[in-house]
C-alpha cells in the first residue's frame, strides 16, 4: 500500500518545464533514489515533496492526507542537505535538539531523544563537540540525527554524500543503508551517482527531462532496461543499431546472436562490457585494443571493431592481458544481449 503518493506532479518555471506530470507511489519503509542527469527534475521533485517549491499542478499525499498546500514546517519531514546546514555555534547535541526545541518538547524527553538519535548514528561520545571539530562523515551523521530525532514519517536526502571524498562516501553508503534498515523510515534520496543509487535503493526512479524513464529495483533495471537511455545511464553499455531478421541481429553484412523468438524489426542491441569476452577462437568479431585501464579487480578495454567502438571489462586473474594495439577476438552469447525499443538520439 502506498504511503507517499505523487499524482501528476508538475513544475514550470516560466516557459521551462522542470517536472512534467510525474506520478509515483512509495510504500512505507522503502528506500527510493531519484536518479538522473543534471536538470532532469529530481531535485525539484524532492523540493516539492519537502514543501520548498509549490507544484504548478498535481497532488502530494502522505499516509492518505493531501499535503500539497502545507508549509514545510507543517509537513514534519526530516531533511538532510548536501551542505548539512549545521549551526557552527552549537554543539552536536544542541544541533540535534534544535528541531525538538522548535516543537516545544520538554527538556527531559528532549535529552532522551537526542541521546537515542546520537546513538543511532554512532555519535554518542561526540555530544559536546562543535561541527568544526568533526570530520565530514561525522558532520553528515549529525545532520542525519537532527533529521531523525523529530521522528519524521519520511526522510528526504538531497545529495547527502556529495561533499565527501570517494572512500568516505563508500563507507557512509554502508552506514546509511544500515541505519535506514534499523530505523525503518521511508527514505527518498536525490543523487546523480549511479553506483550510489544501485547500492542504496530498494527502487531507483530514473528521470530524464522532467519525466520518469523507468522505476525498478536496481538489479532489475540494470539487467532489463526499457530503452537506450536507461541502459547507458545505469552502468556502462554497448548499444548497436540495426535490425532483427532471419533469427539474428543484422548490421550490414554482419550477423550477431539473439535468443530464439526475437521479433523481426529495427531495434537497439545492448550488451554490457562485463559480458564481452576476449577469446582466441570462435570469435563473433575481431578487433584491436585502442586503450585499456587497470581498475584493480578488472581491466577495462576500449576496442575498435567492425561495428564501432566497444567497451569490455575483463576480470583480473593475475595473468598477462592483451596490450594496446593487440588484435583480439571478441565474443558474447545471445543470453547476454538485450533488445531495446529504438529510441532517437
């Protein structure tokens, strides 16, 4: 059953359509990531849910109640910004207690709830410190505690890890997911980072030009994209252009494998880099290594082939790998292929 519902939500800024008739239902306790390129409308959508931006059209319902016209302070939602927005002159405990003070929660239960919130984010020993004395990850956790302490029905996260370095961001992703599981709070996060969305979300809402392209679990969206935009935005993908006919995918005089029963006609042919194999025999294509880069657990190859440039990810087995300029055989199986509806560039 839907806990948070967006019905035909739209926002126009003059002649610019930022969000275009967006509808989405989110069950209680779900972690949803709004993902997409800059300008796709994801942040505007989050701001409309928070109440900072008034929709041009549409409705927002929370637990059956229409909150579209309510001011942000009346919605009771927890919000964490990329900048964290902590008060520098207040201690950690005072920052976390601020929302409770605004709600006139008495001192004794306020102290208890602050202590519980700091324990939830593993900051119990930092209550008397100031934001300037904390690391970036600790400041983020203070912001999370401040959002959670008011016991909101929904937690909104606006690029919360954008200010962290790569290693700390990975660590905080694990902590955030564990915290969300423990608390069980409905969470909506805006991110432009595909890996972050896939590692955190129960469902990803992939947006483009103000509209939803696809909503699905990360694995399902990665394995079964509904079009070329989704396949290339969520991870790397090789997309070829041609048509299915005579039980194969045809590009000029080349025939590439498809599963039996694939319908004839124009389509996009997608295969992920990790499904491509460099082989010594029984190759579908031959190509030349234009470039390669070492990624630790795998090598990433850029290959020149008769069908254009292809990317191939090869596991690092600790053995010698083809070098730049080498001629290689290239193969994949029909099971590795996804046929997608033809989309304009």
